[in-house]
C-alpha cells in the first residue's frame, strides 16, 4: 500500500466513522418529545411525512399502508398516529432506501405495529402475520444492519425481511405498481429509489435532499459518481407538466417536497462540484489545496455547514477521495 | 338596508386591476437586458454576494440548450420583464368578497394566484414553484403582495441566480390606464441588499394574450449528464462587457456599492 492510498483509506474510514457515529448520536442524544410529525399530500395515494430524521413516504389504499423509511424509534407512536389520520388499514410493507439510522431507526416498532399477509413463499420471510409488516430493502441494507461490528447491535427484528440483489424489485399494492430500483454506489452501496407509478411520486432516499450537500458514505460504498448517476436516473423517470414543474413529485430524503426543477438544480450543483474537484485531482492538487480553493463556495450558502454531522469539508473530502481512487 | 349595501361593496381602497396589461411598448433603456438578454459578465448595479459571483462566472449559456432547461419558465419575480399579463378576480358568488386575483403571463403562459382571503402561507416542507405562494392585501389603493415558496430563479439571464429562499414583495399601483409594478426581492443567500425593480404596463382595451407552447428538443449531442459550465478562472467572456462599454472591470463585477450614485465617482477614478 502506498502512502497516498493509505491516506485515502484512512480518510475514508474517518468519514464513515463520522457519518455512522453521528447517525447514532443523533438518535441517542436527541429529545424527541417536542418533535411534531406532519403529513403533506404529495399526490395520488402518496403522502410525505415529516418529523425528525429522514422523510417518510406513505402510500395508502384499500389493501393497507406502505411506508418508505421509518425515521427514529422514539417517534413511532407519533408516526403511527399521523398515518391513522389518513388510513385505518394495517401497515403491510416497509421499504428501506438505505441502512442509516435516521431512515431505519423505527423499523422494529413500526414493523411490530403492522401485519403481513403471510403464506406461500412469503412464509420463508415472515412465518405469520403476527410477526408484523414486511421490510423490503436491497441486500446490502441487511448486511449492514446485521453486521457484527455494529455497536450497539441492531436487533434482528429491525432487519429487512425481504431483500433483493439485482437491479430492482417490483410489487403491486393499492392499485399501483411500485418499482424499487437499486442505485449502486451512491449515498451507500444499498440505496434504492421507490417509484409509485400511478401516483407518479418518487421516494429518493438520501440520493437527493434539499438541505445539505450529498452525504457520501465512502466506506459503505458511496461515491459522488453514484450520486450523480442516481440523480440523472431520477430525472430520466420524471415527466413534468410543463417546463420543469408539476407532473412527477419527489419525496427527498430530507427537506421539502420537490418536483423536476429541484432535482435538476441539485444535479447541476453536484455535477459542477464534481467536475471542479476532478479537474483539481487531475492537476495533482492535494486535499488541503483543494479545500483551500473552496470549490463549493458558490453553493455553500445553500447546502454548506461548518458544524453538524455533514460539513462542507467532509463533503469535499469525500468527493476528493472518491475521485482519487485508482 | 344601507349597512347591507355598504358591506357588499369592495373594501375601501380596492382598485380594479382586471384586464390585459402590456409592456412591450414600455421597454426603454432596459430593453436589451429584458428582451434580447443581458451581456455576459454584467453584474453591475446589483448587490451580488461573493458566492453568486462565482456561480455566475461559472455559468455557460449552453446550459439552456439542455432539453430539461429549454422550457424553464420565468419565475414570478422576473416574468414581468417580458410581455403582458391578464389579471382577473375570483369572488365568492354570494358575498362578492374577493378571494383571489389571478394572473396569466404571456411568457411561457404561466398562471399565478394571489390569495386575498387572509390564508396563511404553507409550511416550509411544501412544494416550491416558479410562481411561488402569494398573498395580497390592500394598502390604500396599492395592492401589496408577498410571495414565498419560490423555486430557484434568476435576476439576470446571465447566470445571476436568485435562490429558493427568497421572499418577494410586490406593489401593484394603478394610475388610470397605466400600471406600475414594483418588485422587491429579498434573497439572503445571493444578494446582500434587496433587489428592487419596477415595470410599467398600459391597459389594452382590445388586449389579448396568445398561447406560449414550448417543446424541448435535443439541440446538441452530449454525454449523458454533462452540464455545460466554466471551471473557476477559465471563463473567457467575463471582461467582454466592461471592455465593450469602456467600464472598469471592478464595476462590472457588481456588489451593493455599485447600486449607488456615489460609485460613479469611484469608477471615474478607476478609469483614469
């Protein structure tokens, strides 16, 4: 191992440790008593639920309730109460867009509050309905949630019960096709976007947010290139009513409800910063030199941070290290 | 009876703004900026923040050849730069109270609602749009409108963006057959002071506004996901404006100082 590659690996481990530990700290140290949970209709059968942590996407219909991501465990009662204002049907499915605790923290209590229609080959995943809702995710989510290195360990009841290893998984629920598409090597190595085809709503997970620079979990297989590929994929799926507006709606991992124009703006930012850092890497600039050049400074007032779980420096470092890998 | 009649009439100060208003004959010294488009590198007279300066320096006009950018509509705080508008009222049929004013703009055929019924603005997590969410109130005979929930837009079509965190205040002032619209953009992200513009319209008795269809097409074959832009320090066009108009480049770079008359003196000295 060369000194340069050792430094890159070490940096990646540090970044992962920061991302993972801050996700846990966010849950452990946060007081959820005053958190308010709000529901906003996206369109069709799909709603956006906003609380603390990642946004939850809620689909309701005659067959039951499906949610994408689960925020934090202490919020589960509030989340369920909010869902009950739009549906009295059982929670059947939970889909995880990735493994981070702000999106999977409520898996266990919300799963237990639901019920799966068991039988057939579903009984290999969930033996009977009393075990709760089905949790669907890419296989890498299961690997990371069940890893023996997790400290504290994540209980098996919070793990996905149905995983997929290919490009996608499809199901038909509440009268619409739901396409779960794996987006490789983006925010993590287990990202999925969820496309509600009839309601015309995409749940993007943390591939797309409106609140911060893309969080790149390098040691969990994330990369800026994967983020940009994921954003381009989302844009490809979207059809606006006119210009960049209306039509397909997006529930971002964090932040406000969006449509095409918002995703285009975010993709523009990510691509331009990637191109700038790539140019600097090609010129042989060191990480310190790149940071000093402040390649993000035109977007810092929108997405940057000097403190918190994902600072601008951490983002630049993740982009640099990802692009520097041979 | 008298009380009932009085309560059914518009509130004091309400002015009828309904009709078609045009401004194509009322572009004067700013026509090149509003119609043909601003010159590259011209940030003069605007309180641009440093962050915006880099963003605009990186902007490449080829961006708008990308299909997904071709039909991007003018935001509500810019659309008055270009073409006419129709204004009409929405009233409760029983009480005749004004619920909303609606506007249809020639440019891109966008339509906007200005709520007059006192409803609150949506929460932070609601959708942002090019028109934003607008509420209005009468201040004497002036209609004052507050707009939030705007999508990112622009102040000049040469890369000078306006962020999605801006709040816009507008004043609609009717003088007979003329309408003055004053637009005040407060964008804490990209502008260090409010950006203030005014637009003049004239009433058109026979006015009509045509349709404005827009269909994106592939104009340039590019690698998937390519975004035209200039890397920092490589934009060759940034001094064209100042050289063409014999202005100091420092002034062309904009900033709050360049908005005020006192700056003329500084520019004169810089030009020596």
